[in-house]
């Protein structure tokens, strides 16, 4: 089971600090006791091993306790982004066929009526009965943006997450004395490092206050004050920190930084590397479906502001293949997803040869490392989040008065790519009404930041939408 090494840590060092959130500290023993209470409550309520429960909680100690409680009961958890519009959360809860939604206090008013709700705050201390869990059984379903017009569930097994966690812990040599910063929400795959690599090695996890994300100087001071020794986050946040974080006071105990989720512009990485000369830097690469399949330990001497950094060599025992012709990266390995989850069941995600086709275009450089050359499809990456333009287009086209639309990604230095939309509107619909509709349907990172109203969408000679011309029009608007 994924939590077995963590249970060993709970027995070996029960009084050690496991998690810190603001001024709240929780030991391994207390974390275990609370997780066991939730697991026992789920079992008493009749939630069976293999079923799914949604987690409606902010990143932090309470949500981590709920995740661990679900796993101890043999249940697969589905973390929700509570900032998502109600319709999106309702879709995920229904699509995952969840038995319950776990939260704190009373259910939120915008939760769909009739949704079973369980308040984790009222669980009395109790011991759950032991559940035998196979490595192939699902531990979590992480919903990402989907090309079908709806969020898509990536189903990850106990064995897949454990394989990544073990590899990552070994990569940075995690030990009980480490104090690791945690900024990734639990519906984001970067969180699997925080929860299952850090805590299985007896280290402590320190949740970064979310308001620091817009205050880089305060974030830099927090890293110093908390004596943080490691952090796994997205390049855009590290770029912001290096640019405006006043890192003249270098955190002396910050021995490593891992980053993934988007391309790290080389000049920004150089700035970070110069600011933290003693800190080991690692570029990790892989979609949610593979977790991490490539890793490049940053070689400072090779950083060239005019060249993109490589994604490195195979990681986590992954086997990689480049498809001839298209250059698409195919992956096999122990950290692969079990499949895509939709409509209450699992669907195969591998091709006929047993590989996972990533949709990423890569090549090999003169050092034998892999280099990333973008997506083969239309998928965008914004602040580490995966965005399928088709999902945004589906929401837009669901509004009466939009005759046609097309969504593309525009380059934004701080976040990667931001979605922008070209629309053909029919009166009396207004652009203000379109924006309001999108705000109610999509999370903030998926909402187009720029709109262009056209009489008709430009098309190619074969009748297909000319996305390149639309990109040019939106970029020059």
C-alpha cells in the first residue's frame, strides 16, 4: 500500500513534526490518529474499498488528513479544486461516481443538492479494520482539462505513485531532518512528491501560505525563516521569486529545488541559479499520466540564454521511445497511469503497442538527453496547469449567441501560455455576458484573458479553422 512506509515512520518517530500550516504543527502520531478516525468513520458508513470519495478542502493539514484517511480505508480519493465553479465540481463528483464528499463543517451552499457530505471534524478516535490493498488498485483520480469538452480523470494506482515517490526521495536524498515547502494543490500531480516522498522519509512538510504567491519578497523571507531545505514547484513561481524575491539573503539550508509543469525560460533559470549558487536544481518533465519520465539535473555551465534547457534522461525507471516521423514521445514505466476515468469507470490510455503516447514532440541532443519542442496537439500550459482549448470552446459554444469560436494560447513570460478566444457573436449577446458565462463555468486559469470579435472565423482551403491566423490576429489585437 502507498502509505506503508509512512506507517513505519509513524511507529519509528511518533513525536516528530509531520506537517506545519501557519502556526499549527502536527506530529506523525497525531496525523495517524486523525487519519485512522476518518478511515474508521468511512468504513462504519459503509464506504467500501475501491469506491471513490471526493475531497472538498483547501490544501493543508485537514485535507492531507482526509486523503490519508481515505487511503487507509482502501478508498480512492478525488481532490477537488474548491475555487472551481459549482458546475465543474458537480461534473467531477458525478463523473467519478463518488460515494461521499469529505469536507469541514456544513456543506457549501453551492454544492449540488443531494450530494452526500461528510464532515471530517466530527470523527471520534477509532481504529479502522485492516484492508489489503494491491499495488494495482487506484489511489487517486486527478482531473485535468480534457479535449472532449469536459474535465478528464487521470487514474493513478498505489504502485504508480509509490514508484515515483521512492525515485524522487532517492534523487534528492530526503531524510528526517529535511523541512520541505509545499505549494502544490492536491489536485495537481506535483503534490504526490509532498505527500508520498517527503512523509515516507520522516521529513516535515511546511505549507506555503497562498498569499505569499503574490508577495515574492515575503516568500523569500519565509523560506529563510522556516529553514526550508527543499521545494518542488512550477517554474513561473521560481522565476517570480528570483526576479522580485530579494534573494540577496540566501536560504543557507535550501539544498534543492525541483521544478516541473511548464518550460523554464533559460534567462530566468540563470537568474535563479546565480542567486542560489549552492542549491541543486532539477528540471523534471512528464504529463500527469506519466508523473515524471525525464529529469535534468541543471548544469549551470551549460545554461545559454539563447537555448532552451533539455528535459534530460529517463527518470523513475521509464522507458522512452520517439515515434519516427512525428517525434512524439512514447513512455512505458512503473509510474504510468492505470487509465482515464470517466462515467464511473476506467478506460484504457495506452496505444496498441502498450505505450503511453504523450503528445509531446521531443528529440535527442548531442549529450544523449531529450529536448522538448512543444505539443503536437493544441494543449496549453499555464502556470503548470494543463488546458485543452477544446474544453473552453465547448463552454463558449454552449452559450446562445455564439455562432463560432476558436481558442489559442498566447505566450506570457510569467506563466507560459494564456488562453485567448476569437468569437463570432450574434446580437443581442454581448462580450460582457460572455465573460460572465465563462466565469461561472471555468476556473480562473482557463478563462480567456483576451477576446476578439470577428464577423467570421478565418479558415483554411479545406474548410478547417485557421488557428495560426487567429493566433496572429489575437496577438496583434
